[in-house]
């Protein structure tokens, strides 16, 4: 685009009232929308001006585009200010893009468009609720390390209790409670480290839908294959996010430019396996009360590699035919199990006796 045309465009779009000043926020939006039409060198200088706060005199644009000497001086000043103010945040966004968007093109789109308006709120809010409820249960039950072994724990109104499957909210609300401190710490750190970055990169709605899909899949699986145990913890939602992220990373492995990708994959798989092992060991440990099921971990992982790949995959990304076919083959059984599990929970009360009562006594578990 010619300099005169560019100046006229900036005046028309960013200085509608002809005040002689250009709003930096409006300028930033204009430059992002016209990025393909602009010379890269000029675009960098204009973005430096857009990085200021408030407004910029129109005269500075004339100097910037008309004089090489003034352009160099202005670029040095404005870029210096921009680095001081945005250097840390840009590096942080670059880290988020590298960790959550393996393909180069989605990374560039994210870095050019992300504004943190609104900021990621879903994952931090869920995490805060989980921590607050754990503290509340700690005070209520006078137990801080392991809470699921207390008799009063199974009587809480939001735990998934197979005897109370008619209370539909329990299929989701159980994710806010945790069996003990080890599970809570793993879920909190996983959600804050990976979940927040995924929400920044993919948006709140896809991440929230995937999280609750993993939670619901966990309770439905437990209601079918482990009908004698309660279920607690956000592991189903977290494992759905982690599995989807790992699946997308594996599908774009050749495009990943991170030199530590092997180490990151190994750490993620090892930590997930260790937490699953802890849950299995706890479930099989003898006790006066049935131990929580680990169905959430398994179902969340399956939801992540099926529904999660579709929810978090960049819209512009094209998959090979074989890869799309394999995904549909995996997705079909997932929907089939969902339909079967819903049917089971609606009509199976007469098939398997669970000692169902309207007002269950927690001591009945013993």
C-alpha cells in the first residue's frame, strides 16, 4: 500500500472527528485487519506507535513515513518503550502459543489477535471453588490429608453417590470435591498450568465444554462399571484437557518447534500415569467405606482424545483423510456409550439393586 493511501486510511479510520490525533487502540485494530496489505518494515514501526497509551499526533505518522532519519529515530524510541511495557507479556504469550498451538499458522494468528479481553476466567473460577470447598470440608470433617474416609463425606449433597443418581446435578457437581490433598494438588496445578493456557489459546467456551464433557463422562462411566463406589474430583475434566492437548501435539509433532517437546510429553504422560496409579491404589485399598472410583481419570482421557481433538483443533487446520477417518471411528463409540449410559441410568434401577433410598444414611456404605 502506498504511503499516501496509508496515511489517508489512518486519518479516515482512526481520526474521524479530525482532531489531529489517532487513537492507539483503533490504530491497532486497523493494522491487524490490514496486515497482509502493508509492508512488513512499515508495519513494525506502526505497531510500535500503536503500542503507546492514549493517542498519537497525526504529524508523527507524516514524519515516520516521509523521512528515513526521523523514522529510524522514532522507531528506536517507540520500540524501546514498547519493549519495556510489553516485552514480558509478549514473551508470555509466545510461551502460551508454543505450548498450546503446535502448528505455526495458529500460533501467528493467536499472537496477532489475542488481547486478553476478556481474560481466562473459567479455569481459575473452577479451581478457586475446588480449593474453597476442600477447605470447607476440612473444617467440617476435621480432616485435611484424606477426606473420603470420613463417614460424613459421602453424605455431602454434591458428591456423586450411585444411590442418589436421580439427583442429576451430582453427575457434574462431584468435580468440585476431592478425595484428599494429593488429588486436589494435582488437579489445581494441572488446571492452572495447562488449563489456563488452553483457555487463553482456544477460548472459554471450547475449554468449558470439554472440561464438563470429561466430568460427565467420568460419572456416566462410574455409573455403569463401578456402581458400588462414589466419585469425586476434577480429574475427569483435567484429564480431558490434558489428553486433548497431548493428542493435538502428537498429530502436529512434525510442526512443533519446541526443542523440549520430548521431555514435555514424557513429563505429562508420567504425571498422568502416576495420578491414575494413585487413584487405582486408593480404590482397591481396604477400608470401612468404599473408596472413590477412578472412572473419572479413564473417561476423561477418552473424552479428550475424541471430543477434545475436535473442540480444540484450529478451525483452519486441514487433516489428511486417514486422520479424519480414524477420528470419526473413535468418535462413534463415544456417542454410542453416551446414549447407552443415559439409558442405563434412566431405566436400570430395577436391574441392579444399589440400596437406593430417598434419604440415605452414610453408614450404609459400611
